[in-house]
C-alpha cells in the first residue's frame, strides 16, 4: 500500500508511523507536514507543505495512486477559540481530503476523531461539534471509504510521548494504573493498537464507519 500520513510527529501519528514502517504490505509512506519527521526509513518520505490549506505545491505524483490516508493531525482545544480550532480540525482536514481525492479517488481515508464527538454538530462542547462537522464532511468527499476513529484514553507505548506538556504529565502521573486498564477496552486503547487498527482497517475495511475504543480494540 502507498500511504499518506498526516500528524506523524504527534502521539497517535508516531504509533501509526511505527506500524506502517514495520509492515511489509505498506510499501511507501509519505509524511505530509510543515516540518520533516525525525524518523528516517527507506520507505518514508517527507512532503513539506507551508500552508496546510494549500496543496498546489505538492510534487507531481505524490498524491497519485494512494491507497490509504491516515489522518492523525490534531490539537487539544484547550485555550483555543472555535475559529482557530476549526481551522486546524476542519479546514486542514478538508483541504487535504479534497486535494488527495482529486488524484486518488479510490483511496480509503482514516480520520482520528475523538470519543463523544457530536455527529449532529449541535450539541456538546465546541470541539465535539467541530469534530462532528469534519466527520460528516469527509463522508461526502467521495472516497472509496471513510472511517472515523473515536478513541477515548490512549495509553502511549513503545517510548512514544505526547507533544502536549499537560498530557505528558498526566501520562506519567497515572502510569502506575496501566495494568488496570487491560480490561477497560470500552474506554481505553493504546498507541500500538490504534496504529495497527488504522492500517488494518484501511487495508481490509470494517463493519462500521465510526469506530469507538472497543471497536478499535477488536481489530485483529
């Protein structure tokens, strides 16, 4: 598979990248972002974009013959205005989706959303409504398939750390409880399982277009 990865430097993106690089069925990974990844690998290529709403400068062929888009780009809504959060969560996502669809309409798009996302776009906190709007808009682009992943708590594994300082402190503070999480599959997953599920669902599909934590953990 030829895979395009967004948000490869984030906690979820790092887990997804590790999964892609170790799999023989993933032959090429294009990491799209404003800065190159620290990770280096023979099948990993950085595609640098200054403005994530404008992909007109992407090299010819980069978005062609794509099998899967793994969209892990996102930010915490804490302290952000709705306009700023919407720009990153909705505008960036839709600009990428439309640019890739124009060249690879048969791709599968896997989008990292979040638990309690509001599909009606009318209820709940601001972030839930904006995530819901992005989910709904993606389903209308025309891709072969779109899957929205709504993880709850995500346990970092394989040395992965969150880029958000407050999250890093939280993970350290509750690390003692990780053994207790094993049976809480309805609310808890891991960076390793989430990365595996995204790639596996992109390749084989799934019975639902929206995957909650328990669905993510069922992917084998």
